[in-house]
C-alpha cells in the first residue's frame, strides 16, 4: 500500500549544489582511500537545462555520497539538487510525471518490482555492463533489460573451523560444496559429552531475514517471484528450505542446542560459539570473514572462507549468490534523462566505484575498482571477486507488502525452527492472505 503524501514531494531538504560543490568537496570527510586523479571529462553544453534532481535514500554516510556525486557532476558541468528521503517514498516518486532524475537506493531489493511496474529506464544501451562483476549485473537485470547501476555489494559466506574438521577426520582444506554435504559434515562435527550434553555443534542456521532469504535461494525458492509481481510463499522449495533448517534444532535436541547457542549471541561477540570452538561452521557477512575481524575475537582460530553451498537439487551448473547493495536508477519519467545517464557514466569509473563502496561500507562492484591502487581490502579480495564473477546473482526481492510479509514469515520461522511446526499449512495461509493484496495494488 502506498504511503500517503502531504504534498507532491514530501522532502526532508533540498540543496542547490553547483554553487556549493567546491565547498562540499573541501569540507566532506576524507574517503577511506585515496584514488588517483581521473582525466578531465569534456563538459557538455547544459545551457538552459534545469538542475538534475538527485534523491538519496541510503542510511550510511548520505552526506559523503552527496559530496561525491556533487564533485562528479561538477566535472561534467551539471547542476545538481539533492534530496534526502526514505525508501518508502520512492515508489510514489517514480510514478510522478515529474519524477527525480536520479535515485540512489541503499538496496537492490525493490528493483525487480519497480522495473516490472514500468517505472525505470532501461540502461542496457547506455552503460557498459562489462565494467561490473557479473553477479552484480544479474541483480540489476530483468530479462535482456538492465535497470540499475550496482554501487556496492553485500553478501554472505561460509566460515569453517579447520582444526575441528581435522579432529573429525574431515579434510581441513575442503569445505562442503552442497547443503546436503554440509548436513553430513555437521553430523560428523557434532559431539556430545558423557552425560549426553551437547559440547560441539557442526552447524546451526540462524532465524533472520537475510539468512532465511539466503537458504531459500540455495534451494531455488523464494516468497516473491523474480519479477516482483507475484507472492510465492507456498512454493514447495521454501517449505523444503525451512525443514532443512529445522532439523538442526531438533535432531540434536532443541534444549541442548539452545543451551550451547543462546539466541542473543551474534558474530560481533567474542563469546560466539564459533570463536570458542563450540561451533564448526557458520554463515557470516563477507566483512566478518577477514583475518583481522576474526583475530580480534580469537587470534588462534584456524578457519577458512568458502561460498555458502546450494542444494544439490539445483544441479551442478547452478551457483546462486544472494547479493544486496546500493544501486542507482533513472526513473522512466526523469526530466533530464540524458544528463542523468551522463552522471551515471561518471560515477561508474573504477575510482568512483571504489569511493562509493568505501562510503557505503560495502564491497566494490567492479574488479577494476578492487585492483585500484590504494584499495584497503583484506586477504579474501581475490576470493570475493571470483565469487561475484562465477555466481548467479540473486536478490531478496521486495514489494510494497514486504514489511508485513517478512514479519509473517519470521513468525513462521519461529514456529518451525523453535517449536517444530510443519511449515506447509503456515505458508499456505500466508499465500492466501498476501497474494490477493499484491494483485490489488500492483500496477
């Protein structure tokens, strides 16, 4: 359901940038890394053009992002006006006959719905997709069309304790390559004490929107169709994913599991069972997998980093990777589309992508950006580039109903994982409630 607006543009503030661009560049916080100066770009004739309207809907460092865009716009002689706004207001703005010229979103999740609704400009003939890592190109694509510029990447990986693998007679250098093999390894890595008390877990999935989305995609299912226009909560593959997660809580005894792994402990805490040697495998965000991050919590931990494996039922050629990240889009009703595309080209250079990733605290979206001198990455950079090159990028697609839908699915997850409920009837109920509602409001 659309958010009602008190006026045509319910904005939090508008800034004319050209006159302030030099000040913004000088006063903005320094970027995390220094990139080499780019060659000057020829300035087009923009006489008589209205200012380019740029909306920013991100949570991290929006003023730094504004500053970076202002500097790029100045190089092209573009006059920019910025608006800070909320993601909830973007759908209405995209449908406005006087839509913004460029929108920066903190997530790629709503792109499929926006594109399928006919609200975005196809950029496939304007921007070189080959400049970006393939999995990121996938997240902006609908068929042969390409609707967004990936400006940052967030994804998850599997960490495993090599010493625990060796102790269980598993090759410490060989992580599981399918979810079925992960299940087998987890059983062999789970250990009980003499009194039947659980002393070590092989693996435990965590109930969270991001991890539930990930596991669903690893089985080939999801609760929203790829084009964002259908609710698919009753997909049998989603039920299969939930039952796969459920087994880890009940086959070792639910009480045993929660006594070893309290819900409140996260990977930020040095008391997490993975750091204490009581959990052999864990799914983590990519920026939690660096040697520096882990060593700050347990400097002696001998671990490896691998892709989160898919179900073998997907086939040997399927390697999905759930990727989120900031994107830029040009609304179909933009008033200055040519200038917006010109600015997109300026913010798609390796140096600009590197700066954007640093501001967003996300991984760069091109290999050239990662290879830019001065990039302060970690020892896993080459692995991340390979992962984003060889994987099929998928997204946690959202619709206007997603807040309520995801809340309902989390409640189902609690019943399934923590109480052993059958997910089938629960998912069917969600389908019957949300599918008609989306059909009523979609364009």
